[in-house]
C-alpha cells in the first residue's frame, strides 16, 4: 500500500513540529543555564527541559526510521508497521502539546525570553 500524499504531509508536518519543539526546549535549557547556572533552584527545571527534549526526540527518530522502512517495503508494507506509524503519530502529537506547555511555563517562571 503506497502512502498517500496526505499521510506523507502529516508525517513531515509532525516531524517539523517535533524539531521546533526540540529546538525550543534546548534553547530554554541553554538560556536558563546561562542566566542562572545549575543551582538547587534551577536543577529541577533544567532536568525537565532535558526530559522534554528527549520526549520529542524519541517520536522524531521513530517517525524517520518507520517512514524509511515502510518506503523500503513498498508496495506491501506490513500492517504492523503501518499500525506502529499511526501510534507514533498520535504519541508525537500528544508529546508536542505537553512539552510546549512545560517549556512555556518554565520560560515564564524564569523570565526567559
């Protein structure tokens, strides 16, 4: 089964959103560390930002790998791979929203612009 243009657009759009989220979390972590250092007050937020970045990196990497494997299996990609792709898309979308809220909160709490 060939992936539709709509599905490819969805995958690439999600990868872009994940990339932006990874960049935002990384930048916030760097700014927090640069402005306030690694102290007892900042350590929890620095770890949270690192975890946020990792939480987005996993679905980004999984999407990349799955898409490549599915394309290599064409025209008959296994149903299990297609199901895993659907799950990864869903998990990635949920992670983006959660991480974005977390990064916004930390940036606001520490006045990081």
